[in-house]
C-alpha cells in the first residue's frame, strides 16, 4: 500500500512540533542567560576546567596522604565568570549593558551552580548563594577505592547512625582530578565529613584473635544476631584446614555459627555473619577541639602583615575576617 | 527493588538450563488413535564462558589488582556481572548444585601459570562446545590442591549473589541490572607474601578436590612450600633452560652453586629436599633427537613442557615472583593437575594500607598547612625520598602564596597568588548602595599591589583563566555572541526609541510584536515607513542578481514574446501566439477576477467565493473516481 502524507497530517505534526521548538535565546526561557551558557558558567563557577596548578599553587600544599579543607573564594570564581563574560563584550556599549545586567547574571548563576550536580535520587535546591566549602584528598585510598563515599553534614550526626538526609549538605562537585586526587565541594559549612569505604565491593572477613595463641595464627568472628544483624558481643574461633596456610574451612565455620547463634542455616544468614561492614572515617569535632590556629599555620601571620609599609592600602575582607578571628 | 544504601544477598541464582548440548524431542499423541505424526528431534546447545572470561564479566577485584595493603583479615573475592555465571556448568554430573568456578589464591611458586595453551577437552562433556581455542592453564601439585583448593563442602559457601542499588555508587561499576555474582576465596592472605588469585574452572575436577578433615583453630605456615624450596626449583629450572649437549653451561653451574649456598643459609641443613629424585611422575617423551642426552629426569620432564609462555619472572637465584616455577622441579614425584584459569590477578599483602589505615593516617588541616617537618612518610614498597632542598613556600595568614613571577618588563621577581580554595572564608563583593556591582572588563583591572609592595595577581589570573576557557569552547562563544545580539541590541534600540516620533513608534510596534526576529522586523519596518523606492537613500542598492552577458535571444535583443517562448520551449510559434493573444482565460483562469476583488479578510469570504474552488474540486473527485474504476477493472 502506498503511504501518503496529507496536508492535514503535515499541519497537525507541525502544530504539535511548535510547542517543542526551542525558544530564541534570551527570551521565553526561565532566565536571562541562554541555557547552554548558563550551565557552562555554573560549572565554571565550581572550578571545572581550571588547571590544577591554579587551584593548588604548590605541591607541598597537598602532600601525599593528606586531606585539606577550604572555603571557596567567591570573588575568585566571580572574576573567573567575568573573564568568560568579557568574550561577549566587544564595544563599550556592550560593556555598559553587561555591567547593568551583571547583578542579575550573578544571582542567576548562584542558583544554577547548585543544580550542576543533581544525582538521580536527589532533588535539586536552588536559591541565593550560601558559603561553599570543600576538601581535597590526595591518597592511595582514592586510587585503590574508586567509588569512595564522601558525605558532609551541617550538624553533628552519630558516627554509626543511619544517613541523616536533612542535615546532609548538597555535594556540588565530586571529581577525581587525578587517579589519587579527589575534589569535593559542599553547599554550606559542614560540621562533620564522612569518608566511607565503597559498599559495592564489601568483603567477607574476620578479626585477628587477641592475644594470639603461641602455636600459630588464629582468627575469630564476631557474631551477629540473625534477623536483626546487631552484634552479640560473642565470637567464634575461625576453623582452618589442618596443615594448610591460612585456608578457612567454610563448611565447619558455618556449622559453628549455626551452633552459636541458631538461625535457619541459609547462605544469607552465613553472609550476614561473615560480612564486614564498610569502614567510615569521620572528620569532625573531637574531644579536645583544636583552635583554628592549630589547623592552619601560615608562614606569615597577620601581625607581620600589619607591619608591612603599605598595609593600610588594602585591607581585604579576608584580613578583616582574620583579624576578627584572631 | 533495593532501596538506597541496602543490598540483598541470595544464596544462588541457578539458570533454568545449565550449559551443554541438548536434544529436544517432540512427540504428539493424536485423537482419534491410529493417526500419527513423526516425532521431531532438534539439537540445541546452551553456551557460555567456559575457557575464557569475557572482558565485561569481572566487575571488581578485592584486593585491588597489583595493590599492596593489609588484606590479612579479608577473604579475596571477584565480582562478576552475570548473576548465573557460577552455576552455569556442572563440576560433574553427580553434583548439580555446586558452582563450577572457584577463586584460588596462590603464593609465589605454588603453581605454574601458562598462558595461551591449546584447549584440552579430554574427559569433559560436550568437547565441541568451546568459546575459545586457547586457555590459560594453572598447573599445581596434589599437595597444593589438598592444602589450598576448596573442598566440595566449602563450595556452596564460596559463591553468592548480591542485589545492590546502582544509583548509590558513583561509578555503578558498569553493571546493568544491579545483580552481581560474587566468588570468594577461602584463604586469608598473610603479610609479606605476594599472591596470585586465579579464577579456575572446576569442570571435570570433582575427583581432584580435597576431602574435608577435622578443622583446627589456628594455622602456622603461610605458604605451602618454603621460600628455599621455591628458589631451589627456580635455579634448577634455569639450569634446564641453559642445558646444552648434556653438560651445564658454566654460568648455570656457578649460579647453582651460589643459590645452594643461599638456600643453606636460609634454611637449616637437612630441611630442604632438593630435587633429583629418580623417577618423575611424568615420563620423559620417547621422541628425542640424538643431540640431547638425558640429564636430570626432572629437567627432561620440564623440557617437554618448554615452549610455554612463562607468567611471572625468575630473577637471579633467590627471588621468584608470581606463578612461574615449573612444578616438576619442586616436587618431581607429585601428580600434576591442570586447571583452566578464566581470570587472574596478583597483589601483595602488607602490614598497612587497607582503607581504614589509609584514611586514618591522612594528614588533615586547612589548605595552606604545610606537611609536618621531617622526611615525608614512606609508603611500603617505595624507597624513602631524599629530603627536599627547596625552601618552604611562603604562605600568609590570608592564604596567599608567594610565587615566582616575571614582570611585563621581563624582570624576574615574586608575586602573591591565592587560588579559589582559601583557608579562611572570604567575604564576597556585594552591590553598593546604588545597586552597582563592580564587573571586571579586563584582567589588568584586577591587579593589586600588596602591602609589601609585591603584586597580587589572584583575581587577574582568575579573569584570564575564565576568558581563555570561554574562548576555547566555541559553543560558549557562539552562545554569548548570540545572547548579545538577541538581548543587548534590542534593548539598546529600545533605549533609542524612548525618543518620541512616528518612525520610532512604528519601530517600537514592530519590536514589541516580534522581538526574536528583531533585525528582520526592523528592516521591514524601515522599508514600510520610508517606502520601498526610497531605500536607495539609505545607501547604494545592491542589484538583486548579477546580469549575465546578452545571449541574443531574449526580449532585450528585439525578439517578441511569442517567438522567445516558442524558441525556448521548442513549441510551435503559431500556437504560442494564439494562446498569448487569448489572454489569461486560455489558461483556465477567470479573467474577470482580479486580485483587488478578493476580500482581504477571511471572515469576509462568502459561499460564492468558493464556487470556483468547489467546481474544481468536484471535477477532480470525478476524475479520481473514474481512475479508480479503471484500476478496479470496471468499464467506464
């Protein structure tokens, strides 16, 4: 059969298609900037694409096996955006227009930068800008455990408790800049930061018996209650194959677990007992809360800067703040 | 569906039909009896990975590949993408429920791993069902099997299936459905030992697996063979490789002497049984050429396996890494068993370096804190670095760092720089009382002189980086320019239009009607109010088309219309003249209807205006119906 397209069909399709047509940039959309430009500038605000030596100017500021916390300097990122916007301004007239629009552009980017990274299970929240903080890790833990979880909380949360959704800060950027360097940016000032072993590769394992028997190496297994998974506090010794180099007799282990805690002897209950939960490292307030001076020890203190000849010329906001804190 | 942060463990996910060749026979009973249909026999094969593992199957390894760390409290494991994979084949027919894959962890020298061997299906069912012509082979002695390989009773506990939530992980591990099969090893790695983990196929090896013995609660040794035994075997293997014309080469003999000395140092005398036992379990091959005379029987036995690619290396006389030692040299009497290896990787168990010790040991502080003085912490396996001779960077309380800079005049010097990450919170510049927010237009605007007279280039650098990043992205440049054209210019024109006047009013109307196609609108509005012929006043008018050379046939060269048309289309000039003389009526147009008579609004149209169209349509319908009848074979 010959398929024909009538004018009626064509008109109908065109009419339907009209609502999907892209509005001309600068109008019809939700904001002042074209969508593509806004998204790009918002990602630029989160230092995406900025060469690493301009983020951390000296390698000794991020030595191997270290974690460093920081604030994001919004003046710096604003200057970054101003540089990008200057590409569009050709004449003096353009610059005057851009200057007039700039407060609006900045507010729009403040809202957009929070929506750059919104994973499927989160709801993006926009709104006026908050303080952005972050951390940099350079460690073999980053390269060896590639799916490490990084979470920050506005208030202190129990170390081993469930995830507190309301207190958790939105993660604005989480990226490995190098195989062993991880950058995270948080929307707000965290009280605690959790680094957690990736759950995808959870392992089965035991603990070394303490003290060790004189005859050789021994391991034990802390027991959990079947059904609830809470630790009972009791342990069973791990049975090994006689004469073998550290080979676990799993069938015997399962039998001894069954004798100790009961249950239905299924493989799932066995796994519940033998599974080691992921390790979670908490960075947060400790018993002896260190003062800021212990966390950051500059070579040139503010007192010394004040003695410099032209000190009164530029009292930056940072210095005011440093003065306020010290 | 698994909720975020949870995962579900399953004992096993068994395929409905294990891999293998099947015969499907269909017979049919008919009613009433007496009728019959021939039975149908079809052959089908269920295939899957058998001698190699497709590269997309292994999703993750623990311990990580080539890693060094404290893995001594965790069982090694491999995660496979296909949930049914460990149960797709049978070890042997008597064991329908056991997985056919096992993860075996071997220390150096406890086996020989050879790659690229021809597939050997002797004794296996369905020998023709093979996914590869070559395989990797692990050769081990019975002693290693009895000590390290899992027993049949262990096997059910070594494989399970996990159902995880994929949105919870950053990388999702490349899996598609969140169902993963996990194969565990049964051996706890011990510090200071280098291991190779091999995912082996147990198909046809049901009889080789060890029987269970009463367990004990501790163990003593960390390897099956002592280091000295492995080293001595490696030396013998080297000798067999340098063995020429029935005598050892001088180098090999001296090397053997050295290594025996090394062995006797490492082990108390009498503890090592060096090879040289009279009867190898594997008979030497009969076909030998006249040039080689048998020396050590073990050497010959190794010779017949020569030509294989050795995985690992034997360096010097005293170190063996990986599974490179021919097992014949370690235990000439032993029966050797060959297993197919589907995947293998190696790791080293050390004292520190698991996730917990790594993140616990992180040096924390605000950015700008220098590492603690003294040599940097050495990591296992790397030599300690030389103490740095560089002076420490100068960092101020505000987070600025002094860096080397060359001024524009070429003088080397220093400058302050502070990146976007600062140890203190920086107050952001806000609009002043009049609502004006300073905007940089050039990088030089942001250059500052610090209190000590050095330049502060932080924001100037930021501006320049932003400008360069934007210009390096053509889409962004195009987007920004388009934004300027669509946004700024109409705004600018609107500013002009605040001056009252008729032209301005017309332009404003056009602008309001269609802002998006503003330039076209402005042009139309201008032409509309000025008059088309006055457009010349705006500037020189470009000709619509460039006139071509005179060909001598057109009206311009003197011909009349009828002759030009007739000549051009190859028509009879008389007929063309007649048609032209008759006017528009001859073409089917009603000459009485002129354009000015047509109503300008659709609402003014009456039924009479459609009479011609209706007549034309009905004529068309009639002709279509006639054609349809013709096509249908009807007589008109």
